[in-house]
C-alpha cells in the first residue's frame, strides 16, 4: 500500500496533484459530472503552473460558460486538449468499462455509464484515467463490457493520443506501439513488484522505471487552501471539497 504518511497526504490529494502536473498552460481541459478529483486537479494546475488554461467543469456554473458549455462539440472539432475519465474496470487490451459488472445481459451491478465518454475517449488529445483503487478487480484481463477502447483499427480516425491512468499505487501509461499498459512510475512505499501484484494482467515494466516524485508542500498547501476555497465559493463540488483535503 502507498505510504501516505511518508507523503503527508491522503489518496485524493495524491491523485489530484499527480494529475494536475500533466496539465500544460493554454490547454483546453475538461471533466464531466461527478468529477471531484479532476476538478480539483484542474484548479490546482491553474493556481500553480497553468494560469491560462480554458476550463470546462460540467455541472459547474463558474467554469466553462465563456468557451461553450458543450465539450462534446469542442472535442469533435479537435479542440479538446485533455479530458478526465474513470471506470469500474480497465483491461489488458486497453478497454474500459463504465456500465456493468457481470454478464451484460443480466449484470450483477449497473453503473451510470458515460454521457459521451466513449466519444471523448476517441477525440481528446490527452485522456487522463483515474481510479482510487488499484486491485485485480479493477485491472482485469478482460472487461465485462467495453464502454470505450484505446486500441482501434486503421478504419477508425482518431488523433495522436496520450493515455495515462492514475491510482493510489502508480501511474500507468498506454504504450500505443506495443498496445500494452506500461508502468510509468510507482509511488513511494510501492515497487514495480507490488504494483504488478495488484494488477490482473502483465504490465510492461521498463528497466529505468522511477519512483513517483511525491507532492510538494507548495502543491499540497495550494490544494488545501486556494483550491478548496475556490471549489466552495464557486459551488463546484463544494460539499466534497469541505472534507476531502487534510488541514492546511
């Protein structure tokens, strides 16, 4: 298990900080509904190193109205630089599942699915997956249902995309050339071996894989003060922000 004590943060803070680092200035960055972690990551990036990003947080009155509410049309025009997605399952073939567990015709559990997520996964230039659990029930050999795919045939037109997945244990990246999930970095308290043990399929593990640089005091302080206050004042997942972060 990742050593959160050593990193002086909780899991939500860790994932928010790590995702924020991937956001570059002047990008158009969006997340959908029920997207608390991406929203905090986006606002953290704006407050630290990317002050000129265009932000769309679906469901927030404060973010996105000036550049158009419909992020789907923005993505279809090739203007979406980054979008965030979670899923109940990720599999070895690059598929993700947002819909059901078990037999799709008679599922054990149903989930809300994804409003346009399948399309956005094919059109955003960078897709940031995230999940607050890293286990063999999340990372499976074959997903029960395919809501979207990172691997498609030549007949499918999609941009040159980058895919990452952020978890409490590691950052994974999709290796497009080899069509495999690869270990980009492992968090403090973890190792390539412990990450692989918690993954239900073989990962590509580069010989030079590194430990994830932990959140800095500046990143955590900004998240716990500036970002928290912005989320509460703008009513952007305000109830979640009230309790999600450790005291400043």
